[in-house]
């Protein structure tokens, strides 16, 4: 039986504002965070079903490493959830403020 994947996450005291803001500065990642805020924990593939796996992995890894999300393995799935309580404790109101000010219509349109 193969060993389960283990993901490294920053402790709450290690979550830094510049890294969080950088993670939230990209429209695709911000959309992923909105999905997580609305739906709770999901299989990471649900955050970008049309994205190449490498692109999805890049963006979810950046969110994890910045402390915005928590990722855990569940069989072949990669379950991901927003670290809302940790972020609220570290930076009160930040996630709600960012999400309230962002709508999906603000995303750049795909080039035809």
C-alpha cells in the first residue's frame, strides 16, 4: 500500500500578510478562494476542472504555502479547504473584505 501524501502548512504564527496578499492577487486563485468560502472543503480538481493538472497544482500549492488553505490527501483525492479561522485570528476581517470587494466579473476575459 502506498504511503499517503503529507502536505506542509505554515503554523498560524508564520502566516505573513505579504504572502497572503500575493496569493490573493491573482484572479484565478481569488476565484478558488471564493469557491472554498462558499462550498467548504472540496476536491482540488473542482477548483479548476478545465485547467491542466500542473497549473492547478501550482496555484493550490501557492495558496497552501501562503497559509490561505489547508490541503489533505484522501485516497486519490486532494481535499482542500480555506483556513478561514486561522486567517481571521491572524488578520481579522481580511478574507471577508477581499471577497466582498471581488466579483467574478472582474476576472480578465479569455483571449479569443
